[in-house]
């Protein structure tokens, strides 16, 4: 999760297809299900790793996805 040692990144500069893919490839620990989707995305970097944080579309729980250098969710 983000903290004072994180650097915000501009999620909106990614192309639409990539944004849609990243927002849909999610895992929610509360729903215990994948690919439910995410709203309110916040992209940031911490210790050289890029993350996308948002809220699960189904339950509203905060979820975090790690993004690799190629822009795909891990």
C-alpha cells in the first residue's frame, strides 16, 4: 500500500486498452475472486516497483495490483 515513500505516477497517460486491461485484471481478498474490476485507480511506484491501487467494484475493498515493466498485472 502507498505511504510517504511512494511516488505517484500518471495512470491516465497509459493507452486506453492498457488501462482497461489493468483495471479488469484484479484480485480481491474479500470477495476471494479474480477479475472483478477496480475503480478509483491510483498508480504509484515504491522501491522500484509499480503498483495500481483502487477499490473492488463488487465490495469496495482496497485492492493493489503489481504492474511489471511491460505494463501487465502480476
